[in-house]
C-alpha cells in the first residue's frame, strides 16, 4: 500500500477506537503544579492522613456494628424518659 501521513494514521486510529468503544476520558481540568514549602506539604499530608484514619475508623465501626447486629440508639440521660418519673402528678 501507499504510505500514509501521521495525520491520516491518527484519524484512522481515532475512528477505529470510536468503533470499538464509546468510553471517553474526562477532560483534564487542573491548575498547573505548584511548589510548596516543605512545612506546608508536611502539614497537608498530616491533615490528609488524620482525615483518612478517621474515615477508616468510622467505616470499621459501621462494619463491626453491622456484623454484630448492633443498633446504635441515641442516649439522652436527661431526656424525655427520665423526666416521666420526675413529674409530680396529682392523684385526686
């Protein structure tokens, strides 16, 4: 066959990819890379690690509660139930 140009080859490959799948990568929206001082970078990493560990702990507690079939109820020691026996009612 005759040699094809790079542009024709790119268009042919794109058409071939279109024939195979309709999936598309999302467009990249990002700001350019930014240099940070090492102290700020460490602070951000520590903050992200703490948030990650907190999320992991919540997820682990939720999975454990589901596995043990524990229902988490709200506890109000000074709530409605404790006030019922404190009310003074006139029996007459």
